[in-house]
């Protein structure tokens, strides 16, 4: 199973050629996490709330609605007891310095024994045992 990080999901939704091709090539299930949904939708909400004029407000709302529809095309991995346990284990590692959202995504991927598809190799390589691939570069 492949789990798309927020950056890769965004590239896929924008039609990035390499990412689109890699998704088409795989026979494995391609999913996303609840955290990726939060991150993507938060950005869309912010765009609506910060719109400078009426035209940009309508555009931002349309992007929000389209994004919500697009997200429904991917099975979402959520937080359960196994994820919570992985998260606690990662949090206890004082040497692991990554953003909270990335730590949550890593916990979900580890608990599901999946592979994370991300461009953020620098941060995710710090997570012991996490398998990652980059479909963008």
C-alpha cells in the first residue's frame, strides 16, 4: 500500500506528469491519511478567508469544493489504537525533530505497514523504520 503525503497528493491533483504516471503504473492501493485531508483543506479554508476580493473569494470557494470532491477519490487511513501507539513511540524519541503533522502521518504509515510517497525525504528519513519513495523528482 502506498500512502500519499500532502505534497505528493497536491502534485497528483494538479496533474504532475511523473506522479500521475507512477500512480498509473502501480498495482498497489494508493491512499491518503486523515492528516493530509486536514492539511489540504486547512489551506483551502485559509484561501477563502483571506480572499482579497469577490472574484478571488468565488475562485477560492470553488477550489475548496473541488478539493473536497478530489479527496473522496482516495481511501483515507485514520487514527486508531495502533496509530496512537506508534505516535506515542515516535513522540518519546527526543532525537526525532519533525513537524507534528509529519509525525502523525508517519505513525499512520508505520501502523499500516505501508510506504509513504513524499517529496519531503529530508524529514521523513529521520523516522526509524519508515519506508518512503519519491514520485515527484
